C-alpha cells in the first residue's frame, strides 16, 4: 500500500495531469476500494450489519470508478469535454449509495450521543459545511452555463455536504469505538 501511495504521489508531483498515466492512476484508488469492499463483505457475510453498510459504500465507490472510467474515455480517447456526460450520472448516483451505507453503519453502532460528542462532531461539520456550501454550491453556479449544467455542478456540492455531515458522524463512531483505538490508525 505504501508503494502504491508513493507511486501515485510521484505521478502527481510530475505536474503532467493530462497524461494517460496520471489518468489511469486516478482510476486505481476507487477500483481498489471497491474490490477491498467486496472482499470484506465476503469475510463478514451479507447478514452482518457492517457488511450491508460496506456493500452500499463499495457500490457507491464502484460507481465513482465507473464515472472516472467514462471520464477518461471521453477526455483522453475521444478528446471531448466530459461535462456534462453519462459519467456525471454515475458520479451522482454514488452519493445516495454512500449515504445509505453511512446511515446503515451509524445504525449498527449503538454509540451514545452525549452533548460533548455532538459538539465535537458539530464543529468540523459546520466548518466543512460552510466551505462546501460556498465552493461546492454557490461558486459552482455559472450564469453563462445552461440550467442543466448548473444543476449538475451544484448537485455535487449538495452530495458532498450530506456526506460530510454523515462522514463526521462516522468519525465520531470511530473515536468512540473501544476508547478510540479504531481512530488512531
């Protein structure tokens, strides 16, 4: 895993973001995450609540891989601007799947939500929500673009906003799990 990270980092530091090598490296993390999710589900078995959560999240990540794959085909091989395209359909369909997985994971953990824990989760959620609201929704609007293009662009920000809130809640679960031992890695 460390070797993979170093190779990806070296590729990105080269500065050639349009090259086929960089585009292919861009496909690897989501594909790898989806495959690891499937392998994890096989270990847990589908009757396990964690496996159900991982199944939804893995499917969401796989949809991101499909979006990236289609994006590379449009951009590198067809030399076309891939926005908007069918790639956006896969990217945007990933959000509800990831959200269902995060909700399923939160339901399967019986963590007590004390006022201190809520406050600890609320602070980063609010900061990140403000950033995503500004950059992902408000700044995504381009008056010169069509309404459809603006809706698609802003939908990414809305999806990110929802995932951030639930992602911070999952982080709170990780911090609380066995006195934070899961959180340290």
